[in-house]
C-alpha cells in the first residue's frame, strides 16, 4: 500500500477546449431562409414575426450607427479642408509678408 501523503506532487490539470467556429452572417441567412420558408407555407407564427421584426430592427440600428460614424468623419474632413482653404485665402489676400507675423505669433 502506498503512503500518498508523503509523496504529494501536484499534477497540472488538463483543460481540453475545442473552439467552435461561429459565423454570424451564416446564422442570419439561415434564419431568413427558415422565416421565408414558413412564410411561403403559411406556417408562420406570431413568435416568428416578432423575431423577424427584432432582427430587422437590430440590423437597421447597426446600419444607422455605421452611417452616423461615416457622416461624422466626412464632416470633420470637410471642416478641416474649409479651414485650410480659409487660411490659404487669408494669406493670399493679405500677402506673403503676413505669413511671417502670423507664424511668429502662433509660436
């Protein structure tokens, strides 16, 4: 018989995790196929309609958020270009001599 408490070594625990690949786009396509199949067969329930409405609303919100971020970036670029053009116009109309005085004031 072994005396276990005298020879107590810790063994590393084995952790076996096999990751599963999840494709969100594929899942959405499968859900839409199933929804339209049920719609064609007339087998659609209220829960199916609610789920379809929620997914459409969720997709629309994400599209709106993306559009808003693109609009913000575009507006920022336009304001930057307008500022640069105004500064160039100021220096052109006031002459190149004014550039030195403005640069010295800024620094």
